[in-house]
């Protein structure tokens, strides 16, 4: 997932464990890309 989304593994872990509660829109867009879905679908 980290490679697909072009994010560090530690960043994803911090988001998953609520250490980072308000990721930037750029980070959220990368997560959506890594999951292969649109940003709109991620926010549903």
C-alpha cells in the first residue's frame, strides 16, 4: 500500500492509529490512488 500510494509506511501507520488525525489533502489523494479509487469514493 505504501508503495502504491507513494507514501512512507510510517505515515500510513500514523494515519491508521490516529496519531495523524488531519492528513493533508495531498496525502488523502495518495491514499485513494494507492487503493485504486477516487477521492470521492474514499470520502464516502
